[in-house]
C-alpha cells in the first residue's frame, strides 16, 4: 500500500507525494544521486542511512528516465536532473504518475452514466453525476448498484473520481464482438478517446495484453463469489459503455458523498468464452439480453457507496467480517491485510528526529547561486559558516588554527544580515559578530566540489599490468631519474612524486651501491620513518637480524609490508647493493588494478573483503605487534575507490576475529583476491641491480621476490604515509 512521502529536494519544501523513489541499492549509483542532488543533509551520512531516510519525487526525473510512458519504475541509468533548485521545468511538473497496478487490486466500475447528447463530441464530456470519490488516506471503499452491482477497489495516493458505465449491457456487447471498447483514461492532460477507437480498460499504458477469443479477440474473466457481485472487474476486462460514452478517471478535490446501501442478489453462470450474469428474479422465458436492457435503464442512477474508511489492516478485516456476515465478499489482495508499517514508522521517526535537531530545516542554510541561468547553486549551513569565520577573533593566522571552542558555537545560529557578491559573502550574525568569506574559498570547501576534484585526481591514476608497463610501442611515463638530476633540479623531485601517485612506483638510477647514498637519495624528497627495523636497514640471507621471511632466500609472493602496524608505511625503498648468484628477480603487482578486477568479477566478495576484520601480527623476542583491519580499505569520500590494500598471507595472526559461520566464506574470498594477484600476466618481474633504487607505494603496489641462490644484500627504508602525502600536497599533486 503506497504512502505519501516527503521529497528531500529543498525546492519541494517537504511536500508529500504518492510517487517517490528511493536511492538505488547499487552504492555507485546512489553515490551519483547524492553528488547530483548536493543536499547538505547528506553530509556525514552513509549511503545506507540516506537510502533509508530520504526519497525523491517524480518532479526531478525526465520522461526518458522511466521504463515507459506509463511506468512507475525508473531505468537503471536514471539520475535526478531537473527542478533541483527551482520548480521551473514543465517536463517534471506536468507528469501525471500512473496508479499502481498491483495483483489483487480491483478496478472500480459502476452504473449510472447518463447517455451522451449532441453526438460524438458530447460523448467526450466529463460526467459529474452519480460518482464516488476517494480522498488521500481514505483508500478502500465498496460500491453497490441495485439490484446487481457491487464494487470494491483500492486506490493509491491521489483523489480520484470514477464516472461509471453500465456493465451488464457492456459485457453482452463485448462478447458479441463490439468494435469499440473504451479505455479508463486520465482526464488530463490527454484527450478522451472518441467512440470507435479500439482500446481496453486499463490504468496504465501500454494496454494490458490478454489472450484472444473467437468472438471478440479478448478473453473476459470475471471473479465469481457466492453470492456473486456482478460488476467486480479485474484489470484487462474490456467494458463498453452505452452508446459509446467514455469511461473517465479524473482527480478531484471535495467532500466524500455517503449514501445508503441497498441489498442485491444475483447468480452467475459461465460459458467457455465469457461470464454472463443471470439475475435471480428473471421472468421465465425472458432472455438475458432483454433483462439486461431493462436493468440498465432502471438502475442507471443507483450507484451507492457502501463504506469509506482508512485502509489499515484492522479496518479491512473489520469490513471483510461485516460483509461476510451479510452474505457478501470482499475481494482484496491478502497482502493488504499484512501491511508492514514497522519500517515506515522507523523512517518517519528518523525524519522527525532530523526536524527536531534542525539538520533538515532549510532556513538554516544559505544558498549561493553559481550560475543562475543554469540553476547551479550550492547550499552552505550557517553553522558551518560561523565555524569557518577567519576574523582575528576566531582564527589565528600565525598558527593556521581556530581560536574558539566548539562549545561556544551555537547550533541554531542565524544571520541578521547577509550580503553575497561575486567574490564575497558578508554576514552579520544575530549576536552582532561580523564574518567575511571569500566566495571562492567557500565553494572550494563545499563537499560536492571537493568530491569532484578527488574524482578528477583519481581518474589520472594508471592501473597497469605487465603488458602495459613493458609496452615498447607506447612506453609508460613513470619516473626513472638519475641521482645527480634529483639532487640538482626541484622539477625532478616533482617528477618522482608524480610517478608515485600515478603509477605507484619510481626509480632513481646511478646511485652508489651503499646505505649512505641510498639514504641521501631518499632524504632529498622525504624524511625516513623509524620502525622496529631502524631508520635505514640492511639485510641478507646470511644476516637475519629480525624474524621476517624477507631475510631468507626463498620465494616471496606479492604482499604489502607492515600489516601488523596501525599505520602501515606509505612508501617502501629497496636497493640491491650486492648480488652474486642466480634468480632473485623483483616482482611488482598493481593492487588497485587487482581490486578493481575483483570488484567487477565478484562484487560481493569485494564488499566482504572491505569488511572482514583480519588480524596480522609480528613477533620477536621482545616485540609483539598486532593490528586488525580489512584487507581492502575503501576511500573515505570516494566510497567506490580503494585507498589501501593490506595483503600479507605471511603475517596473518590466528583467525579469531570472525564468527565460525563466516570463516569458510572468508577463505574463499581471500583466495579469489590472491588468484588475481598471482596471475602471471599482472606480475612485472625485473632484476633490481646495484645502483638502482626502487621506491613504491606500500598502500597500492604489492612486491615480492623470486627464489635465488648466491649472495644478495639489500638496503632500504620506509616513509610514513602522512609524510609522503604532505610532500605531494605541497607540490599541488593531491588534494
């Protein structure tokens, strides 16, 4: 049963509608809706919360967004795109949503349409006499015509008026192959079809398809109950009004007529092709057709309303018992008696809570028009503006920090005066405080603009495999610079950092093969991070200073380091300063590319790997590090993007963070990711020779090593993620 819902778009002013749409279940599409709508209420809310609380009315979708002209369902690519700031696009405002066509919904058809006068045109006029009305919220009613007509219907949302047509004569004519049937149409904005136009009775377009019969190409099915009500007509049954008068459905506003109920009885017989009613009081020898003609003339104005009540499960059950006690029947979909209002009540409670705390109050936001012609604008909350005041009283320009306490910030702050120009926003608050803002700064810090810039940066990343990174015809532009150029040119520093962002790695060549020169090369750009391994470390198969598999000469599969730290190193540096032997090729894998392939091939496994609490550990004689985190960490703002891969099968702790029922599924999902990382075509293998320093992003690129024989000495270090991003940010390479 449909319920009126408030539209969350500010220009709709919380007006309620019968046809609204929830955010898509697909997170990427839902995120796209959130970006397009740019509603400040969404800030800080997860997609699941937004999907549960907020709805968007049909005003904000184009006709092409729906599956067809009469559909209530959106296409999978639909995105709200009109009337987002002001209600000025007629395409959304003039749309007449079709009623629901649900199983078990009975179509109201009755008696009492006056014969048209004045030929064909008068047959198109809307009739107003002998009608029954249903108002919003009062949606179930029973209508009875004497002596043989009873009707039941359920409607959804809008007020409607039914103009009825004789049914007995209509059934007879249709079964004889009448050339004209009439559609139940909306009275606006489309014209009523003229007599002679072949249509079928239906609440939606395209018309309901029914199998043909020999007589009239339409198989007419009538619901039979005992006692039977002669005019209960399911969707799809053609009805022909007397003299071709049209059957009209239109919206109306006004009081509901309540008139008395008159008892009627009838019996019913059924043939192979059609169901024909036989009145109980038919005189002997009189044909059904003759009796029907008399009944139509005698009972045209006899349409009556039996009951009008709010459509709740309790009222429907009460009405059903009353009718059964009087020998009648109520034809309803059983699902109407099992309405689940718990979820709706929870949503209403949540939205009411929003209103109470003021977060949904449109008067607490300032709308700044960016391009009035295109309707482009942003909404900024007043509390945000007050918190971001950078006057001498509120902000310390020497330390770049706020000078006020959050406890001094009134949540219901309102401006007394506000002036917005092309470059500034000036506000005098109700407490007399004056704030001035650069419009460009406000716009740059708006969540939608920030997210857009992040997406643009993200699109510049190159996801690679072995074929792409080794292509000779189109060689990739990752950085391979000499130590001398790095020490002399600042632009070379920028080149190295840019390569780390775009590809996840960079090379520095012609570095003397010793620890001191390696440290000098790294510190030209980044500070070195001190860990349990020290600042700079040197290791080989003959010098096992720490309990780590890397200190052996066996095969090392693709992995990331420091999964047992709460903040894994951002960059890792490796330099082979001595090698006399065979094997030992370094291998690199783009973890972002592998995660993307997994997300496309098995979205469910990808989502679960973003949630599993996997524990890693490192143990030495006097050290024991542990940390729990998901294998794949989503980006906090771009939820469809990956921020970090924490994959190291060697460092996994005993499995104790998952319920027993989840463990088999975890191993299946973890194995799928491993299969993506171990594919031969995605692994780039090369020999890291003395004099070449490799720097790579430990949050993105997985590294490994083939088994080797002989002597191999490595030196290297870590760089903290925050230090790496600080350098990139000062260079303007990331947000």
